[in-house]
C-alpha cells in the first residue's frame, strides 16, 4: 500500500497526534509519502527527534518559491493544457466568482498542481488529505488519483457549504471521521447516497509515552492545567471566571495555561482585572519536555471549550491519570463519560465548571478513582496502536479497490 499524505503544516506542535499516527501506519506497512504546504512551525533545534525525522522525509510546497513552482507548473501546463485550464476554472468556481476570494483559491490551485506533479513523479495514485482538503479537491479534479480525507472538526462543520463539504465527500473514495459526532456532521452535509463512504476511526496515543504521574492527596494549591491555542473557541476566559469563583469560595487554586494565540493579551488583562493574576500562569507555547513537566505537576486537567474535534490533550492527560474536566460538546462525551472516567460541565458556565473542580478538590478518593478510570478508558478505546490497526484496515480496503480498478482499466486498454 502506497499513498501520499497531504498536510497543511508538518510537523506542527498542535498536530502531535497526527504525526504519531502517520508513523504508526508506516510501522504497520503503509508506505506513506508526506507532503506539506508549509514547513515545520518551529526552528529545527526546537523539534523532537521524531519531528526532525518527519521534516527530512517531507516534501514542502510553499518554500519552493516562484522559481521552484514554475519548474512544476510549466512542464505540466504544456503536457496537459486542458486540465490546467480546468483547474483554474474550478478554483474560480469554488471562489464563487468572488474577486476577493479568487486569489486564495488560485493559490490552492498552484499548490495542487505542484503536489500532483510530485505524486506523478513517484507513481503515487492515492492522496490522503489532512487539514488541506480544498487543495486536495482541486488536485483530485485535475489528476488521475484517488482521494480520501480525514475531517477533524469543528471548523468545517460551522459552514459546510462555504467549506465545500458536500463536494469534497462526493470527490473522495472515503472520508475518515475522528468521532461519531464528526461522522454525523458529515452525513448531514451530503446526500445519503454517500454515507457509505464515511468511516469512523478514532485517533489515539501511546499510553507508554504518557505514564501515570504522581498522585497528591492534599495539594496546596490545587494545580489545574489547560493546554491549547489561546482563542475564543477554546474559552480560556471562562476558565478565568471559574478561578475567580473558586477563589471567592475559599479554594486555593492555580491555573496553568499552555499555548499561544490571539487571546494572550486579553487573558493577561482579564486576570489583572479580576485580581487573580497570582493564580494564573500563562506559559505560551511549550516544547514537549516542558509540557511533560506541566502534566506531572497537574492535579486536574480542565477544558472549557465551546467546540472541539476530539482533543488529544485530554487523551494524554487521562493516560497520565490526571482527572479531567471538560465541557459536554461535540465528540468529547465519546471520550469522557461523566462521573466515570472524567467530569463534564455545560459550556459557557464558569460556575458549573468551578463546581466540578470543587468536587475533585473536596474528594481526594473521587479524584484518584476518576484519574485511574481515565487511563483505563484510553487503554481500551484510544490506544494508538489499536486504532492505527483499524485505520490501516480501512486504507487497505480502499487502496486495494483502487488498485483493482486501475488494473482492470489497464487490461481493457490492452
């Protein structure tokens, strides 16, 4: 089995689960050639050994520049002028003939041509797309390749028409949903005739890489950790309101926020205004060793998000027996069962979230039980190797179908 994996950004600090899944699929026998639109999101000295290896394996599109792009475009234009023109037309159609949107879609077209020629040079007939599905759609419409897409959510589900979700599902050999919630949104976006293409396959982590951290029965202060992009959808401002409530209720707590993003300054300002600056630590983006240290000292992991896919950071924390609290949104209840292997709170309810934290502070035995159950949950349903085996079987089914179809076509030609 051979396939190109088209990614938007590889390696990337917030796509760690994806990197590990790719490497696990390779170990299971799938020959994966990675192509990324953009280079790694950090300097090479900040990459892990795995990330450096992935960087060396990966073909990068955008860093080629204009001269490099011409070396791919011009020969293909002369060989296939009709397809080239069709690709430009498709980009303009997707833009809705909107002059403001057209430059972005033409950039996607340029990336699709480079990726398609690169695949041709390597004899690759299948492309699996992650976080760059519009480029994949244009590629599929110009080149003789099969396509599949992993949809992670939640952004594409907010505007399925503007994201051309229906068209992408129809153009795909199969689509992978990372949760049943995601699968339902894909079904909602397309005709039932295409529902058979939707395959639910959870992502996972290696539990051996995230072992149980030391348990503290009576921590002072109670250390809470949240990891993720600092952005409105992640609702870290709700967490600050929860900290304010906990402090007013006499609980000694400290919140650690690991991640960067547009809300950094507003979070700093809000912490000052609420008088909880001493109880909130903003770490910014952290490398894996720093993140491991934060996990090790956490008494609880808390997410207040308004929307998510299926958060890998929750899986990591659960594997480390850190009791987790999250909002009951999107695919999260497929990972955390309230009161069994974690706690769930309503979104946009800082007091409700704070009261879940108080349950853990006031009941050390509950905290320990939920932490241990969280690891069990990950071991049983979100184990990297087990879930990668399931995904590899999906690829095997469809790649074999594609190979059989191509062979049948070759025989007819003869």
